[in-house]
C-alpha cells in the first residue's frame, strides 16, 4: 500500500472510532439527566402506573448495557428515537430540517473562507497601508461580536427599519419552495429554472449568512494573514521573484498552496463553532433548520431530540475534520511519500 | 516589495536590449556597474547601514568573486543589484547600472524583465530556495514561461535538456519530482539550470558551495565554469570560500563590515595583497580541505555588531588590524592603486 | 512595528547599542504600559461595586413605565416589566464576566493539572488523559455545552459546569505539549538527576515558564467564554428569571424588538465592550509573553 493509501485508511479508521465514541458519549449524556425520563415522557400529570408503562415502552427499565446496545443498534440503522413532545420518529424530522441548516452553513463557510483568505493575502502583501489598521481594529471587534446579538441588530436595521431584506425564514410566505433535488432552495430553484424563487431564497439568506460570517471572517483573515506573511519571508519567494514572476503569479501559484495548511486546519476547527453559531442564528431568523429544532426541544425539555441533534452535528463535525485531514496530502506533496 | 523607487510611468516594456546598446556605445563594456551603494536594514525599529558606499564593476565575460565573512554585506550587495532585498532592507543611496540601464529607477515592469532574462540568480541553500509544493520541472521552466510566454507543456523538453546538461541523470523523472526528493548537489544543479534557462547575460551565484559536501563542491564549480564558457556568461560569485575563488574567479572584491576593502585580479590579490584584512584571510588558507570558519581566530579583537558598523566613522577593521594607526579612526581611507588593483587602507601592506 | 522603551541611562540598566544609536538619532517612541491594568481595574470595580454605575434597582418592577425609550432617567430605557435596562445590564455583566472568569480559571487549573499529569506521569496516565481530551474535543464545543446544560437542567451553575467541561481539554493539551518540549531542557534534566519529585519539577521549574503564556490564553478565553455564556443564556439554558444576565435579557427583548429597539440592542454593546476588553488585555499579555497577538 502506498503511504497515501495508508494515511487515508488510518484517518478513516480513526474517524470511525471517534464516531463510535461520540455515539457512546451522547448516550451517557442522555442518562445523566436528573429528571426521570419516563416521567418527562409520560407528562407531569401521569399516574405511577402510566409512568411505569411508558418506562417499559421506552425500554427504560432495562439494564444500562442493554439500553446502550439498543441505542447503538438504532443509531447505526438511522433510528434516532422518538420525540417526547410529538411522539413521532425524530429521524424524519431531522432529515427535513438538515438541508436548511446545510444551506446556511455551506454558504457561510464558503463566503468566509474565500473572502477571508483573499483579505488575509491582501493584508500580508500590502502591510502597513492605512487600510490595515482599520482591518486589524475591526478584526478585534469582529471576534468579540456575540453572534445572536449581531443577528438581531442586522434584523432590526436592515430588515425591520430599512426593509432591504426579509425579517425571517427561508422564503416569503407566499413563495412555493422549489422541487426537492438537493434540499438547497437556491440550487433547486436554479436547477429547475425558477428565477424568482431563487431570488427570494437568496435574499432570505443574506442576513443570516452575514451574521455568521462576521465572527468567522475576523479569525479566518487573521490566520490567513499570518500564514501568508510567514510564507512571504521564505527563501523560495525571493527565488521566484528573481526569475521575474509577477506578483499575481507569485501569490497564486507559489505562495497560496504553501500558506493553506494552517488555514484549513483552522477552518476545520471553526466549523465546530459554526455549528453552535448556526443554532443561535436559526433562532433569531426562525430558519427551520436543526438549530430551530434544537431550540424548540430545549424549551420543551425534549431530551431525545436534543440528543439526536447533538449526535448529528457532532457527526458532521467529525466528517468535516476527516475531510480536512485528507486534504493535507493533496496540498502538500511532502506528506505524500509513496 | 521593498526598494521600489518611483520610476518611469508604466508603458510598453522597456526595450532593454536597445537601451543597453544605445547606452553601451558611449559607456565601457561593464556588464554591471555599482557606484556608492549603501544598504540599510531595520533593526529594533531603526535603519542601520550594513553596506556603505561600495563601488565596483563587473566586466563583460569575467568572473568576479565577492569575498567576505558573514555580515560583510556581500549577499546584500548581490540582492540589491536585482532589488531583491527583504522587507526589512532598503537601498539608501547609490546607483546600479546594468549595461547602462539604471536598475534602481526601473519600473516594476522593467525590473521583471531584468530579473531572470538579463540576470540569473542562484540563491544560497537551494534546498530552501525551491518551492516545496511545486515540481522541479515547473520551477526550472518558470523563467521561460514568464519571459517567453511558452506554456509549461511546451517547455518541458527544454527543461529536461537543460537538466541533463547540468549533469543530472534521469532528467525525465526529475522533472516531475519534488525538491524534497533530491539531494543537495542535485538541487544546486537544478537551481543553476533554472537561472540560465532564459539565457541571461549575468549570473549571480550566492554561496554555491556552502551547503554541499567537499566532493560535490568541486563538481559544482566545474559545472559553473562549463556553463560560463558554453554560454559566454559573466559571473558574480558571492562566497567566503577562497578555494572556489582560486578555481573560478578572474577578479576578487573583498568586503569587510559593509565596506569595500580591496579589489583586483585573483592572482595578484593572492600573492601580493595590500589590505591587512585580505592578508589575514589568506594566512588561514594553505590549501584544500580546510574549513574557513576559524580563519580570523589569529586576529585580535572582535567583529563589530550592526550598530557599531553603522556608527563607525573610520575604518571598521581597525579593531583587529595589526597595522592600525590613529588616522584609521578618523575617516575611512580613500582608494589607492589603479583601475586594475585598488585598496582602501591608511597603512597598507608593502608592495612586493 | 516594535516600540522602544528607552530607559534613562544608568549604570544598572545598560542600553543596547542599537537603542543607543536610536536615542542619538532622536527616533524613539515610548509605549504606556499601564492601560491594561487600568482596564482590569475598571472592570473589577464594576463587578464588585455595581451600584457605582447603576443608580437604579435592577429588580424593581414598575409596569407603569414599561418599555420606555432611553432618556435621562433610564439611560437604556426600561423593559417590559418597567425595570431599568441599564441597571440590569450592569448587574448582568457581573454574572457574565464573573462566571466566565470562574469557568476559564477552573478549566485552566484542571487542564493544567491533568496536562501536567499527562506530560510528567507514566504512559498510562498520558494515554488516559489524552484519550479523554480526544473524546471531549470530538464534539463541537457549543453543542457539547448545550447537551450538558440541557441534561443538568438550566441555571447558571449548570452553565458553569458545562463550559468548564468544554474548556479544560485545550488547556490540558497546551500544558502537556509545553511540558513535553520543556522536559528535554538541561535544567529539567538536572532537577531529575537529583531526584526532585515530579510535582515539584512541574510547579517550581516548569510553571514559571508556562505561566505568561497561560495568563495570556486565560485572558483571551475569558472573552470567548463570555460569548459562549451569553449564547447559552440566550437559548434559555443559563440564568433563569429574574436574574439579569445579558444573554437572557436579549432573549426576552427579542419579543419586543420592533417596539423597543433599545431593549435588545444596547445590552449587546455591554457584552461587546466586555469581550473586547478581555481580548485586548489578552493580546497585551501575549505580546509580553513573547507570542503574537491572536
């Protein structure tokens, strides 16, 4: 097996292990609830017999190990349990909500990554211009921004007062969602040629994405700037300049690939933050993704749902970090030894 | 991009060959002429001069060695010629003329034409100077791609050929390899290939032998000689290795603490140096196989730090010079000698 | 751009040759070192003596004066129960900042202890601690905090536990990493050679080296902890009514955003100022410790 194949296999193996641990961890968390889950499920007014019946129904009267076994088996088959509140299966509920969150997350991530890297590159290339001090100052402000508050401000100023953008939701109330292909309203609308729907979906995305990007952008551009600045001091840059390359060629063909390593590491970690921030933003904009689902579950003490959302987001986090790990050999041939 | 002074407004690319020819009709055949070059570096917030008022010329077809210890300013001088100083450095004064063209006032566009096409640069430590994530082939081809507008695909043949000419076996495979897969000696050959591939007139090599084994050093010097003779190159060789100087250099420029100390034909400098520092260099050089690191252990005193170098009014070598006089502290000596062999000393070694 | 502090020339404080040249050339900039301490002082004052700034009672219900716009009497206006928003903010920020400090300090202490154990202990201890941090770090931190807080039941104590649980692994990793590199240094080898007990090596020899970097990290993390804490409160997991806490204040305010813009927006400014102070202090500490600002 080549080294790269070994590397990939090892990373995949580690990811699978982590996933199993995460599932176990979530299970443990759910059993740390002080409240009696059976009573919570049965409702406050249920009698003792009813509570016992519910307990039996939910399998809560079995040993911890067998409960764990059932849980693991269920999760691996895609069964995420039953909501205490709605008494229906959680998995379909989440499956409907995931695309909404995914659309928000993907756009925020892309905008932040692309503009963050470009901003960092610009700042490293033209240091100490007037703009730099401004950027550095707003960068601290950006990092210090409470996401939910910023979202409310955006909503208040640009939606409520100025009316440039809608206040909430993914689509206007009189717009019909496009046919489901990817789950992304924007992509689906484009793919089915519904331009006005695309416009509506896009305009609804602006404020939520902006709220998420503001915080992330500050950090991304700072890491990018540091990485580019470090790379620009490396000897190969001088050598390339000595051959007469233009700044553009230098930056895009020489420096970028070298500077990417710490940037994508950080983007991978930021994804974890993004998941948390998305919940807050979804609450403010009534987005209807898994963040909104989580919020409702929190308010209703619907533990199975809370657990399920935790599991799903963590799995996503693990997958993204796996992706980042697998990207390294692609960018840096030194890791590719075969 | 430090050192970029205001130049002519961007327009059609400077027709370097024509300009050189026009200037060349009236000027002497100097490939490169440096006058009064002063370079400063920023340390702890202030600019300190590391190279002061250095003047010399490199004549067409000759090999000039610039010799000095670490901190003498020799690498800075070479980098300054191509305006490649790091961000913390800048050219404070002086002129650099390449066949009559003033390099220091060139626009960015003109400068890019000089680099790679008129002047080839072989930096120190090729293992660090190659981009680790690009193949050797692409980097060697780069000067061609940039200056002659060819695509990499079309340049591969030339690259392979050049690499083979440098003495590299298996050039077809090397072209697709990455720097970390090659040895130091192979990288040095590849670096030389990348510097000459666009057929420059002047080759600047910075310490081509330092990072290599003794056996490989000889091979690289022979390669440089071959390349020079095949392509009619003028070479400016920065080194602290006197052995290399004897093997390849026609003339030698000696720098100490940023000052020009002596310049002259190699044979003359080696047999009858006039400056005490040059003499000191030679006393630790009996022949092959010696490292030059401790060559000044015999001299008393200590080398100067950057602040002292900048502040020095007189001759910087006076703290270690066996022939020091009171006048040496007052002002830096003017040139003595002639156009062939010159030195700056108040109390030079007697002529032989 | 580094600033130079020129000490007055005196025999006990030699000036470097470069600084001497700089002084002679008259190009010197001095930088005041005292402002982060002043900042800390102001915040300490605010936390211990909120009455200094907030003249009104944050708990006083006054339904008649509900949702008044900001004015002379109420700088930030009033909320839906007629309480002075500014006073609630001042009292609330005490919780936000105070608990965040507690969280980070606790996490740092626990993390450093476990990191030290991992770095200086045997292979088993190292593996145990590292695998545990792996488990915690596998979860996105906010999600984990939410899950723990939800499991324990909402409240400020819960949030404290949840965020400390989320924060300690990075300190453990940091300290362990530093110890691994410090372990090879001669002075540690020397201490080991004379059989110094390991905990002494840690506390007396290594901690002084780690401390500056740790302080810087703690300061910045306090800022991030404030953001996380207010976020959790916003979701309803933190302070419960009537305790004023900035996140929950903003959550309550959301219902009245259109009628009373000041209610939702102005408290956020408090959070912003607190976090910016923390980050700025942390950056200063980081520069003093020899790193580069975050």
